[in-house]
C-alpha cells in the first residue's frame, strides 16, 4: 500500500499512519520527484510526470496496490 504525500510535503507526513498499518500491510512511502529525500531533476519535474511515476509504481505493485492522498496539504491550489 503506497501512501503518497501532497505537494510541498514528503513521505514523513505518513510516518504515524505507516507505522500503524505496517503490521497489516506492506507499506511503501515514496517521496515524489523533488520532494523529501528524492533528487530534484533539472527537467521532468511536472505534476504529470510525478503522476506517471506513481502509475509505474502501481504497475509494479500489481492490482492490489492503492494510493492514499494527503488531503491536509495547505500548498495545493
């Protein structure tokens, strides 16, 4: 189960939830491109490309994968 942070955040936003869920699920907490501990690319750092990254992650995880979005992001337009 990947947990994805909102814009301007990073995977650490999910720490308490990830710890609680880890006993029942395989939890993956990625940082989006240019966020948290991920590199900031010179090019290819658009929301559409970040969505492509998440789609590729779900393809790798298979049909049981799911994404939860952080709705508390105050930087979203």
